[in-house]
């Protein structure tokens, strides 16, 4: 099953990170995959409650926590610009699927 949401399909995820040489593209690609997995899971499960959505966003956030170690290993880090880009993209995903939820709660388990 793929992604069917037209807003998601036309969106450039992590665009600011791709434009900054500080972030290795191979790792930004992994971050983009995390976000696309979140979209796929939202479409697959169609969460009905805020808690159901937060469970999915928390899984994605935990994956970014793990990815942060890879950024550090390559002399980079998920810092202010990256945090903002990831948070903005997760907020875009939620709104694209009709969820008007608290972005801070959506990424609550973040370590970046």
C-alpha cells in the first residue's frame, strides 16, 4: 500500500535540511523515510483518536532519536534548523490528514 494523499505526494520533506551541506543527504533520506512511513501508517490504520495519532508520531520521533546518533557519527547533529524542519513537516503531515493536534505533544519523546 502506498501513499494516496495528494498533499503529501507533492510535498518536499526536509527541504531545508537537503539544502544545507551540514546534513549528509544519505541521513536526511533516512529522515524522509521516517516521515513517509508515518504517512503510510496513518493511511493504513486511519487513527480515530488523538492518542492513536500520537502513538504513531511518537514512534516516528523515537526513530529520529535513533537517527540523531548517526548524524553525530558523521559530524552533524539534529540541531535547531533540523528540529524546526522535522517539527514543521510532522505538523504538515497531521494537518494533511485532518488532525489539528498539538505538535509538541506529537513529538514529545524527542531527544533532539
